[in-house]
């Protein structure tokens, strides 16, 4: 039976590992050129804050799998590497979604674009910002690999850990492609929910909870049965987490989420929530909704009408039922895990953090 490290202690150590690694990177870049600070400093600022959702579950997976964080402090570097992988995904995601804000602040590419414009540099400011943002995301991926490979954990090279690490990185990229393809390609309303659940599962559910949990557990020495039991907990929790994110993308408070009201509707996101509404609407209204979703000239009034339809059709209520069902599956799987009372309480709080959040 493990004894999980309290969240505040995990976050403190992960933050320290992240700051140390990025400081070392900044020093090495400064030796190349003073201009390199313009690349690393926004990354340091971007990663200085965050929920550390994936770092926590990586660490706890390690301990649930039998790992000892006191004996192998390199788990902090592994968790920090997960945070940098997440930073890379977010930086690139903001470019893909043409989103100028993240956590209430300018997205990395938007900050580079603004800096170019304010300095009166040559060329197109938007193109410069996009290029710098892509490079920043790629750099986060590179630094994530460096930190992970230097963590010094005893099982880093074991086949199960290698496979879990590979799955983690590869599947989120596949999920990202499935997402942009879904937004671009025509899809029948009857098929939209299934396609959206594919994106939800591979872009977020596995990436946000299941993969970091199982990576940590493999590094901690979990056997096949333990990994299977943890997957039964992690996947539905990851789905509930993303379903809640999709609800907040439409109905979230901008002051809390840091995103404009109705942001997913402005961006034309074909989510499970949208698919559920389209299957409930009459043909003419469904056609209007599908045509105006993500339109460049979409008005606030039209967003308001879309939100009202999501509610009046019962799509939102059904969506909340899906969140509850996935949460219940995670809670049931958690109840089957052999845990100390304090550990169970930490994971129960983690479930609430992911599924009952406002941002």
C-alpha cells in the first residue's frame, strides 16, 4: 500500500525541477546569443503557473506503482518533463486554434507577434509570431525529452516504461490531427458524436490522465494487473475532465477561464455537446447551427442563440449526465484499488478537481 505525497509538496518539487531545468537552458542559450532570451523567457513565464494536473497524476502513479519518491527524487524531473510536454501542446494548440489568449494572458505566438509589431520590424508580424510560437513549442518538446532522459529513475529504460512514454507523446499528436480534421471535414450529425469522442479520448482523456498515470506507474514498477486497474480509473476520469472542458468552452465565465464567452462556438469546435444538439434540432435549425458554427462573422447574438439551443434541446442536460456517468466509472474503479484512507481521499479530491471545476 502506497502513501501518496500531498499535492502541495508535489507541486513545490515539480516547480523547482522545472525552474532549475529552464534556468540551465536559459544559460546555455545565452552562450549562443543574447537574442535567445526572447525564446526561452516566454516559456519560463508560460510554465511558471498551471494546475499541474498531469504532473500530480504522474507522481502519484509512480507511488501507486510501488515507487519511492524519497529514494528516487528524479520523479520530480519526470513530472516536470510532462509539464513541458503539456506546454508544447498548449503553445501549438493556440496556433492551430488561432487563439490569442491563454490563462487570461497573451498566447505565446500572440506575444511574439505583438513584440514584432511594436518594434517596427520588417516582414509580417503575424507570420513572425506563428513561426516563433511553433519554435517555442518544439523547444518545449526537446527540453521535455532532455529532462525526462536525465531523470535518473531506475526503470526509465525498461520496455513497459518506454512503451508508456512513447504512447503518451504519440497519441496526443494523433488526437490533435483528428481534431483539426474533424473541424475541417464534413461530417453527418449522426456520426459527429462518435468522431468527437475519438478526439476527446486521444487528444485529451488519455493524455491528461490515463497516460501520465500509467507512465508514472510503470516507472514505479507496477505489474500488468496494477496497470490495468489504474487504466480503469484513469480513462473515464480523463473523459469526464475533457467533457467538462468542452462545457466550459461554451458556458464558462471568461473572468475564470481566461477565454472569451462562447469561445468554442466562435472557433467552430465540433464537440460531443454540439453533436448532441444537432441530433435534437429540427433540420432547418440544425442546418443554421452547423453553417454558423465557427463563422468568421459570427455575432454575439448568434452565440447567444446557440447557447440557448444547447440548453432548450436538452443537449446540455444530457451532456452533464455523461460527465456524471464517466465520473461514476472513475469513482467505482478507485473504490477497487487497495489504498490507504489518506491516499483515497487525495484521489477523490483529484476527481472533484477535474470534474467540478470552473476553469
